């Protein structure tokens, strides 16, 4: 069990009687309602397993242990990855136990959760892990029975010869694990899949619904101290700190000023929250401070600036616009957003000389280790990283600031430390979805055909705010895509479907404007552009035209696009993170008011491995895309976020969610990820439906803060 | 600091904490009952929901000094085997994404169903609207509450 770190293994032996995967219950209160013991405990199984590969071990009892290497934040990879291994193994799913693997660069690569990339990366590897083990079990059985392997079959963890059961996997593991794994192994025909494509239940369901210790904030280690940290507004530095009142709070053992931050330390959380509120910190501007009104001005300046980076240029845009019968120009803008996972940031660190133990919720354990190694100037091998379950991530946990801080404090205090961020810390502590403004321009000829297309994106710490090779690039003769970035002290980070989370809305809304100006049906316009890209591509094409057409057609069919005059519809389609999603939003009039009733989604993500998880990622992505487009704003005053908690930072709630109808296009491709791709199209579908219903075009998020929106009185409450 | 005797999940517990300590932190930091979650701390999200004499309350804004001899139930004490009808429905519908909000959702739903065993969809939505789910599992929560009502 080399992928349980040493220390963890020690803990592991101490905690008899926890349910599967309860690796982090170091908190053993005799008075607590203790979890129930299984027939064979996990440690009983783990103590006798034979390892087949980094993912898979099997015990002579037939119990199957599968390690899930990637951080689990709700994408349910901890269920879907083991399903793939078990499928090729032909395992009895009821005998599978799943464990979260610790960071291990030798056993696994790409041990991270982000970019919807885990599934495409690991699909083959996981299948091979299961298939190789099955092959070895069969080889061992063939040897014992003295028959050729080709005469043996397997089903649900048992080996058959001529239809008669001969052995269980458990009986063969000892022999099989001694054999050398083949380099090549054949994989199942997808039509024979028995586990993949079925609604397998979340392997951690029971633990989640009984409130077991699973998340980073639940982690406890004997002898650890708790800490909370006050971080400065962006562009401010500490001038003076008066900590006398904070220190007087009972339960506070220390106040430490470091790197422009102030940490309060103690043995439990509540005294720290109180002490934090009693800190008197005076800040002074470092010369870079910004407020939201500065950003509005900066956007306008940069949209007209002469220095833009050309991201893609096809044809002769100048001439096309000069010759145009009609030019339309529109600008779209979005605010900063906080990631706000339900579990605020936190991490445990224990620096012991030149060794470090890290435990907590991170999307990139590798980066956590790298940055900690750099900070402490020690080799990476001296650091172990164990993963707890993540109470959401949305990109915020791709950063390592919250890990490094914990390590730094642990070193200063010479103690194990858990750093907890309050909700206010989490919301004001940085790494936001960047604020962006786009200017789109289209040149149309006499027939309403788009002959020229220009996009300039300006973003605040957004890097490249465009995706220059995405549709409609490749379908327009003359095209220019440019980017300008403004550097700000306000920190930003990937936020679920980075850049495309807003770009898709802006672009798909603008295409609607193009359709209107050219007197074309929005779906037909997109299909014609794709025909053009297919038959006579302009420049490079970076998306699969047929797959894009597939989801457009399916969404149009399933939503009865344009067929019911009482339903006002908005269309949107986007390709991101290797998957294709088209969406249609339906608005109906009720008592003279427009009501958002339904969103239909058609997705092509290749093979659907885990339908429950896939459905939830699609619906969750749509709810997320809708909620943030509609309600959520993050603004700044002198470098300080004005929204600090859920009372002013408005997240979508149950009553605001419309019906969501999910469909798939079976393209036969290998599976791609779904954590992100369903989010980008949603805002555009809704904004286009609002236009269809009311004639009002909403170009700025969040919708509810726009004048147009308050005038149309869209009902977002279900009736 | 003061000593408080609390009745939690049918057992007596004693803690020595400041009067103003929210029940949430008593449960999490002093009693190791970490199924009750912290997310906002200001009664906005419902992650910390517990039952106070069968009533769903936000543990994050409930000072321990106001609990007295009232009966507290947390997710850990909702059922012995994790088989309360609401928990069963949650498992059956397979509600969770990240799962962080779900114990709070379950506590809101179970208190509600006890008072209103045959709710309409609208009543379900009205009560569950108190609880945030950042992952957006709202469709499934609604489905699971309706299923739990039938399981009873
Ligand atoms: S933590 Fe209590 S309501 Fe949010
Ligand atoms: S399941 Fe993640 S917050 Fe609800």
C-alpha cells in the first residue's frame, strides 16, 4: 500500500472500525456516534491484498481495492474512475472498495482536477489497469487447469471454463500477482460494457449522508493548533497592527504578523473568529489600489487602445468592413466573481525539520507540494500530500496560496497547524474570475451574410480573454481577434470554464444579433456558418464541425425549436474542454409576464461513463451558469471586495432553477470531461430567449442589476 | 468560560466554552461531530442545520448559552444506521456532488417532513430554498424530499 503515505498508514492502523475510505478520521471520540463496522474492515482487506498496479489490488477474499488518484470535488470521479477499472476487470461491483490515493508522482501522472481533463487523460490507462489484472488472473487459472486461456471466460469476479465456474478471482490472486503483466492487452468492445454506462451509486454516498469526517475542514490531528489569517485589501500594505484586544480573547495563544498578513492562533475556531474581529490593522495604499469604477474606465480606454495583441487574423478585415452593407457593433461585460465553494479554503500542514506533511482539499496536490518545497527550500520528496474530499473547487483550489500559508505558519510555530478561512476570508481573499469586456463587430453584405468579424477582448488579469480558434473562426472570410490585458493587484484564477464561462455568453448573444440583422433564424445561421467551415474552411479549424452540428440539431429537435409560437426560445452552442453542448432556453408568458420555464441541453462528450454523474455535471453546470449570469456580482472599493458573504453575494437557490432537460449525442468517441462544458452556453441561451420574448438585449452581467432586466420583469421563480 | 450541559443525539455532553460560542463550533471543535458544516456563519446557507427539539435551526448563529436543556439532534444522531427515510431517499436519488451542503439539506428536509409528511412540490421548494447548494443539485434535492415523503 505504498500510496498511503507512511504517517497515514500509521494513523490508518489506529482507526479500526471506520467505514470505507475513512482515512482521515484521526478524531476518535469515544462519546461520538461511531460509524458501523463492515463484515471485513478496510484494514483487514488492505492487510492481505496483492497489488496488481497503481490502481488495483485484490485480496484472496475477493475484495477489490481501487485507488482513485484525482482530487474529488463533486465531479464524482471517485466513482467513475473505479467503474472503468472494474469494467475491464469484470469485477463484481459490490466487492469494490474505493480509496482516495495520496499524491504519488511515480504511480500516477496528472493527479489534478481541472480543465475537465481527467477522463480523456485516464480512460485508456484505467481500462488497461483492469484488463491487465484480468489477463493475469486468467493466465493463473489456465495454468492451474492446464487449458488454454482462450477457453476461459469471466463474469462478476469469477472464472469459467466451458460455462462451468472454476475459480473466484480471490482464489487466483496469489498466483496471478506473481506473473509478469503483459505489455499489450485487449480491451472490451464497448457493447459488452456492464458497469460503464450504468447509474452506479456514489461510492461515498453513505459517508456523506451520515456526516462522516471527509472534508479538509473536518480534519483533526492530535496536538494541532488552529489558525485564521487576515489578508490585506488588494494594493494595500500593513502600516500598523494593534493586537492587544485580539490577544485578550480566551483561547487565543498567539498573534503573528507575517508577509502583510496577520494570523491568530489558538486551539479552536470560535475564539479565532472573535480575535480576528478585534484586530486593529491600519493599511496604506502601495500605489496600485483600484476600485470598480476604475475598471469601467480602463475597459473603455483599452477597447480603443492602439496596442492590442492580434490573436488570429484571416483575410482582409479592413476591406470587408469598408464594403459592408451593414456593420453591427456590441459590447458585453462581466464582473469579477468569487469561486465560493461551500467549503471555505483550509489546509493542514506539519513542518517537522526538513520534512512536511500536508493534508487537505486541493485540486492540484502537485502544485501544493512544489510551492511548499520552494517556500521552505527543501526537496519535493520530503513532502507528502494527502487529499481529503473537496467541498467544491470551481478552480479556486487550483492555487496553492492556502497551502503555502499553512506550511509557513507551521514552520514559524513549530507545530501542526490547520488554517481555516472564514467565508469572509474566502470571498475577500482573492483569485477571482477576471472581469472582462468584449467588443464585437460584424460586417454583413447585402444578403445579410457575415463577411467580416472582429472581436476585441479586454480583461483584468485575464491573460488571453479570447479563444481565437473557437467557432465562428474558420467560418468567416475576414476575421480579426485581439486581446488586451490590464494588470491589477486584484488576483485572478481559473474559474469553472475559464474565460469561456463569459465569452460563450457574449459570443452566442452577438451571433443572435448577427442573425437578427441578417434576418436569419439563429439555428440556421450557425448551421450555415458550420457548412462554410466544413466545405471551405478559412484558416485552421480547432473544433469538430460534425460533432458541433450534432448537438445543434439534437437541441433544436428536442426543444421543438421554433415550432410553438407560445414559447419564446433562445439558442446557444459552445465547444469547450473537448465536449460540445448546445442549449435552448424557453420563456413563456404567464399572466402577462415572461417566465423562464426550461433549458434543454444536448451534449456530445463521447461515451457516457457514469450517467448519474454526467447528468449532474450538466445540470449543475447549467444552474451555475444561470445563477452567476443572473445574480452574482463582486465589486471593489479601494482594493476591498464589497461583497463578503452570501447575504450580499447572491447565489442561485432552488426556487430559481427551471426545468432542465438533458440529452446526449452518441458520437462513438472516447469520453471527454463534463465538469465545465455545460456552463458556457447557458447565459447566452437565456439572454437570447429574453430577447425573443421581450425585445430587450442584456449585454452585462449580472442580469438583475441591469435596467433592461428590471423593466421586463422576468419571472425566475418556478410557479 | 462557562460549563454547559448539552443533550445531543440522546446523550449528555459537557463543554467548557464562552457563552457566545455558536453551537456549530461546540459540535465541530469540542465534540468531534463534524457532520454539521460551516460555510457562511451568518444563517444564509443552511450547511450547519441541526434540530433543536425537532425544529431545524442554524447552528452557526445559535449561542450555546441559549440551548439550555433543549434536545439537539445532529446528522450523526438522525438515525442509528444512516437509514432515516430522508437519508435513504438521498442515497437512492444519489443526490450529492461535492456533498458539503448535503447534511444540512438532509436536516432541513427531515425536520420539515416530520411536521408536514405529505408536502406539495411548492412546499418542498419553499422550505428547501433556505439551503444553498453551490454544486446545483437542486433538482435532485427536490426529488429526494418528495421520495422521502413517500418512504415514510
Ligand atoms: S453556516 Fe450556518 S447557515 Fe451557513
Ligand atoms: S453538493 Fe456541493 S454544495 Fe451541495
